[in-house]
C-alpha cells in the first residue's frame, strides 16, 4: 500500500492510489470522504489514457490520523510532499469541495511550476464565511453547529448530512440506493478529530488571495442545486476571480455530483484535459 511521508507537524503518512499512465491528474477528495469517492472519475481517466493519482487527506481514509495539522497550510504542504515524492510535472490538480481549497492554497504557496491545469469542482473557494468584506457569506453559527453535531454524535450527524449532500429527496434516476450507505461507510473510517477540525478549515479559510495566483487554465464545475456549498457563494465567485477560467454549471446537480452526475462530470473533465 503506497504512502508518502508528510513532513508538516505533526508528521504523518499520506495514502494514495496511482493508476494508469500518461499526464498525471491528481484528485483531491471532499469532506468527510476519501479517495474512494472518486471511483467513477478514476476509471474514466485511466481509460482515457491518463495517470490518475488520488490520495486520502490526513485524518481520512487510509492516511495517518494525527491529533492536529488540520489547516490549509498543512494540507497544501501534504500535497506538495506528494507532488515532490512522485516527481509529478505537467500535472492537473482537481479538487472537489474541501479539496478545492487544497488546490487553491497549493497554487498560492507553491505556484504552478509543476501544474499545467486545475479543476475546482463544487469547491469551497473563494471564501464561505460571512465577514464585513464578505457580507453574503455563511454565518459562523452554521459551522459552529456542524462542529457541535459532529462532536456530539458523529454517526448521527453523517446520517442526516448525506441526504442533503446528494439531494436524495429530489429525482436521482440511475444512481444506486447504496450510495448513501457507501458514503457513510467511507466517512465512518475518518478520524473524529479530523472530521470536526476540518469544518473550521473549510468554513473559515479565505482563499481570495490564493486565487490571484492562478495563471493556468482552470475548469470550474458546480451544481446549481448544491445545498452544501451554494453556487452563489463559491463557484460563481471563483469563476469571476480566475481570469479566463471555464465555468460549467450542472443543472439540477447536488453537491455530490461526482456520483449523481458522474457521466456529465467525466465528460467535462476529459474535454478540458484535451484542450
């Protein structure tokens, strides 16, 4: 089982899968899942002739579960350790939801020397929190409530979270009814400490300065029915902030569109990679 040493304190190990050959595409998962949430994308990318690398964020999946380091400077350092250890060049970074923050902070801190393109998919940048200079953001009480819910009853919180992650009360034809049980089983394996701490990270981190460093082609995809990371707070603003970015809206898609709208997302990703 392959691991990369993550040196930022507290040091840990980052688990990854590496499949296929060709231009490397690095997939960075959302909260509170793991690389397993990318199943459809991994298959599509490898079949199309790309090298697909998907890793588990510290605290999640099969990566190490230290007591700390759950902030975006550390996450970006972990991603850089992976990029350097595998000597990835001309890579494409694709971040979903919380993973979009890793892409943004990595570019902001380490630049684009190893990166050819980026994808922000249902991603949290540029800034979710309501502040004086971000008045249409979400109230801090929203994230505080999530943290309290996770700490009080993590499994119970996840049981109510995933139906909104996938908009399960709306039509979702063609998607297996096992999707929510599968997602919960993936999330159950995460560190309780990491699950709570990452809410602060994705809910309060300001990526607006990081987005100014984007100087390579960027694809932004967002569902217009996203209940978790609303498109008006994130996708639309990132598209406006990144000059020349390509913005694609998935009509009726929930936050978890990598599963519910896998065919549409895979087609957009592959088309972007070819251009």
